[in-house]
C-alpha cells in the first residue's frame, strides 16, 4: 500500500516529495531488466517501436503504458488485468519499506545525470510550485487519466527540473553519497544508456532531502499531459488520498544540465511538393542536396538568424527560413512576450499550419515524433511531409514558464528521459 497522501496535505511554498514503496520487476522473473524497459509512452514510435518492445520480453512495460485493443475501455481493462496478473505472479513486487529513489543515467559519451524519484504533492498552477511550459491536449489527458484510474498506478515518472544549491545542497549531498553505495539495480538498455537505481530509506536522509526541496520550484521538462492527469485525478478523490501525489523524477540542473532537443512534426496527407509550393510565396525556400546530418547543420545555421524549418519526405530536404514579416504580423498574436512570438513552434503553428497549409492540430493530421531519422523515414514511406525543428534553449523555456506563458505543445524535448519500467507507484493494494 502506498503511504504517500495519507499524511495531512499542507500548502508548502515549495516541492513536497514523499517516500513510497516502489513497485519493481523481480530480475529473476524476467529475461533482463533492459528487456522490460521502454521509453516514455509518448516517445515510442508506433507501430514499429511498439511491436519491437512487445517482442523484447513478454513482460515489457509497454504492455501497461501502451496496451493494444480495439477500444479505449478494452485497452485500459487489459492494462489493469495485466498489472494485477504480474503482481500476483511476483513479476512485479513492492519494496519492503517506503523510500525515495536515486536514479542515474549514463551514456558512453560522458553524459551523466542523477536525480530523485518520489511521490510529489500535486499543486495548482497558482501556487507556482510546478511550472508548465507547454499547452496540453484535453483528449490526451483524458486518455492517460482513464489508464491511471483503471490500473490505480503511476506507471512511469515524469521529468521535472529544479535549480538547486550546487554540491553544498542537502539533496545533492544525499544523492552523491547514495550513489557511492551498491545499487538496487543496474542495467544497460539498447540505446547504450546505463541505468542504476538506489533507495533512500534513512529517516534523516529523507528529511534532509524534503527540507531542501521544500525551498524550490520545478519546471516540467517532460510529462505535461501526465502532470495535468495527476491534477485531474486529484480532484476526483477526496483528500487526503494517494491521488494527492504523483510519481516524478526531479533533476537538479545546476549539477546535471539536461539536453534540450526538438520534437518534429509529421504532416499526414500533405506531399512535400504541395507543402513547398504553398509556403514559397511566404518564405525563402532552398532545396538541399545533402545527407541528414549536413541538412540539420544548415537548419541550425539558419535558426541562428531567425525562424527556420527543414521539410523532408521526398528523398531530399528543403530549408524554409525568413518568413514574410507581414504574414507574421497578421497571424502571430501580439499580446504575448517577444520571446514567445519568435519561437519556431509559434510561427509554425500560428502562421504556417493555420494559415498557409491549413492543417488542424489533431492526431488525424499531425504526428509528433522525437527521433529525427524516424520522422523522415515515416514521411517518405507515408507520402507526408516531415517538418524538422531546431531546439529551444532551456533558459528561454524557463523564463517563459516563470512569466506564466506556455509554449505551443511539443515545443521541446528535454533529456535524457527516465526509462519506464524501472520503478512504478501503486496507489492501492
């Protein structure tokens, strides 16, 4: 039984992180810990990536976070039944005592990221404790909420960042000291990342981390829809309850700066030739006879001077930049900060998608894909147009969030993202 939420909920000025009994795979019951993990649900490229993960191990977490069935109700019922069966079989088991968890990710190129996983009190936007920077789509929140209701579980942590006090901070000291101990688990996933997990159960260490975090606010780096889901579900259950809290990974970006990458768009049913012809009167368009890495380099150079996009899907690349100022003046709302008005995502959605290509922002017309090469491949295979984006700097994201201004959804991709499947949070027996 998860203990988070059974203490009196208090309105703290900062982050309130609570220990919980992590639900984890028994390594003796699965092929390997790496084989049961998955990227976050919205990063999995469907259907190719989904089927690959399903084939990796019969207990892969993707069977819970992205169940497959004909209807939404059937999918959620299937996920709930699968979770119950895995717990009954001992494939997933709760840790013996509540704790916070130190989580480490390391790649072969020198990147190291450490953070703390716990159950975070769900706060309202006006409290200013957790800052979103992107809008959400209500139907996606409804989808995640239905899955969490059915399973009574937080199946994967969302990613939050905060600006700590450097090595002198209590949370940082506990994290680093814990990471010197033998881990609960260690595995290397097929993307080359090594993952390690430790638990913090000593009352003094837990209290020190909690007191430190209570002085800080956090930025949602990844998981806006899941945070909105936590907020919706909290309102559905009388407080105090486990639904007052949601599973998160908190990373101190003073010590471990995150990478910020772009999220690309795949426009269904719009051939590249038609996209180029429609946009040519409104921007400069140059065709590039270059491989993908060189084309992305040209995009980065153009983005340094203003709005720029790379169109692909016909075997080549088309660099779109220098949008018509008159078009922007007519289409981009003037009642937002200049930093918001100049975002590539703002210009893409308000000017190009809405007024030039006239494409609705829904799943029938646009797919959001994190992997660059996969976006191009799917566009070429499906006859659509890939719109490749250049990433936004984290400072711009945080500054807008602190002003209370949200960016167009799927504007950024912070990483590395936590692997799903290493620790879950059950909200009931």
